[in-house]
């Protein structure tokens, strides 16, 4: 059974996915397993905080991580690795 | 049984107090995110050693009670991280009144932590070996404490303290390794 994820965790899963591959909103909702409305809410926040940027290509909206987004993701990965050493999932 | 001089315990306690403060100073320099979460892992250790130091220098049992309480809270915090369950939070105030109860609760938490960590290590293949060793040392420490309370009505034993100290060293090393790892990058 999958545990309920926190909002923060969902955000970092989205940032990780955007960092790993070129993705559209529908790819994100499918891979991160969240409803589209939830994605739009998070996307709005991420754009407002300049963590991601959106661009049009071939009729679709794609997302990229900004430098600020990359820094935040990097910090998250470090924190997650530390917690993993202690057997704590985050 | 070897009689250990109080002075030796004092020196060990001062050294451990300083050592348990190291993650607070070094980790925030390297990991900026989740400061509150990882600070909680370490914060109760220096407090525990501080109260042990007060106990050893003054021989006032009240300080030992506080040390046991912070020991229980330390194990409880890890238990909470594994289970995300606050059920035992309501029991914690009772440990202020009865030391034996604090030890029993600590024993429950540390046993749970040991089982849970071992399960994660085997099934999910994550977690440091040092933390496993540390949890085993903590478990032995609490077991010795409980045994001595029932056998001899002794609330502070050097052997139990020694195992707790060893457990703490192994508990802090992964944090230092993490700092070292990101120092290189």
C-alpha cells in the first residue's frame, strides 16, 4: 500500500521529473500520479517562485528547471540521502 | 564488576556532549533543506549528556530522571519518523514521574526502531550499517539498565552508559560522512 505523500514530497517528485526528462503537464500528472487540478495548483506556485519555466514547443507546453529550481532540488537530494542513512523515508 | 571513577564518566560525558553538538554545526553548512527535520534527530543527545554531566557532578537524582526523559524522547522521535504516529506522545509526560516507566517506554521504542530499521535494510536495501550497529548498542544499553533496575535497584550503570555512548558515536558518524561527502563536491 502506498503511503500518503506530503505536498512537499509531490513538489520534489515533480522537480525531479522535470530535471530528468523533457515533460509536459500530462506526463507529469501521469508519472507523479496526481490529478490535473492539483498539478495546476503546484505549477502555478512553482512558476511564481521561479523554480520552473514553461515554454511552447510543437503545440505543447514543456517545463524546464531554472537555476533556482536546480539548487533547491540539489538540496533536497542531499537531505533525502541523509534521511535514508537513518532509514527514514521522506 | 569494575568500579569506574566518577571523573572518568565526567570526561566521557564532556567529550560526548561536544561530539553530539558537531552535527548541529557542520550539517547546516552543507544541507540547507530540511534543517528542522534532521536537527530533531540529534537535538536530544547533547541534552541527555548535559543532564548526565549534572548528575555525575552533583549526584542529584533529578538530573538522572531528566536524562532518562530525554533519552526516551530521542528514541520516540526516531520511532515517530518511522511510523508517523503520535500515539505515545500522550504517555511521555508520565515518564517525568517514574524512571522505570521511562526505561520501559525507551525499550519499546528502541526495539521497534531496531526491528523497523532491520526490515528496511533487508527489504528496501537502504539505511546505513552504522545506524544498525548504533541501534543494537542502544538496545543493549536499555536492556542493561532495565536488568540493573530490577536486579539491583541501580538507576545509573557505567556499562549501560558505555553502550549508549558507543551507540551515539555510531549514530553521529553517518552525519559526519555526509558532510565529508559534500565537502569534496
